C-alpha cells in the first residue's frame, strides 16, 4: 500500500490574483503559518490597520520609549478574530506562546513578546498583525484550483524590508510574475 504525503504550503506566501477583490484579501499577501489536511491558517503581511504598535502597547498598559517602534504599523492579519494579536518573527526565542512555522519563521501570541519588544529585547525582525486568515479543509485547494492565488516560498526581505505598498508586486516577482501583467480573469484549458 502506498502512503500519499499531502503537499503543504506552510511557510509559503499566498499572493492574491487580481480577481480576488474581497477585502482584506484584494492585492493581499498571506504567509501560511499552518497548512494540512484540516485546513490552513495564515497572516496577511501587507494590509495596514488603523493602529500603530504604540497603540497596542498602550492598550496593554506597556510603555515604549523607542519612538520608531511605537510608530511601526500594525497589520490586518485577516478577517478572523481581529481583536487577537499575532507577532510574526524570525528569531525563535523562548516566548510563552510561540508556534514554530518552520526553520525560519515563528508566530507568537503571548504578552511576553510585547514586553520584550517594548524594552528593546524582542526579535529583530518582527511584524504585528491583528486577526488571521483561515481556510477549512479543502477550501484553500479549491481557491488555488480557481486561480485565486499564486504561491511562493515566503521571503523575509518582502516582509521586513519591502514597503507595504510594494509587497504584493515583490511577492509575485519571487515566482517571476510581473504584477502589471496579471489579468483579473483566468481560463482553463
């Protein structure tokens, strides 16, 4: 008997095709934190929320003396549980509630990482997002077959060094796609 190992897109970007116009996914780039036979969970890494990191720290009654960090944007991670914060980061650390996505990426939801960041002791490469994107079993695969998404291995350069407004195009270029050439319709041969 042959065992079929399911393909996983954990640690990959989902890059929204132009025909995916629903906010917050329009021109969205999601980093998949988990993908298996039960579904998928990801964080959008290019959708700006109305909040800054300092706003979140103030709500948590934490002080941040680093004005640059306090002014860092907080992202819309997705439409699910938007009151919940997620810190996507590269240095794994020893935080209370971290999930190691793969050898490069982790996501943390516990207060201790915010305390460390406010004190200048957090991970060097990190972004904060409110909410997440979730897909039921088979849903993401259906969306991929409908050409709603491109996929590419996630890039720290895109997440941490590329301006928000350029991340969609930069992510598409990882697989050789010029986003200016994308059409809002797809065909099947």
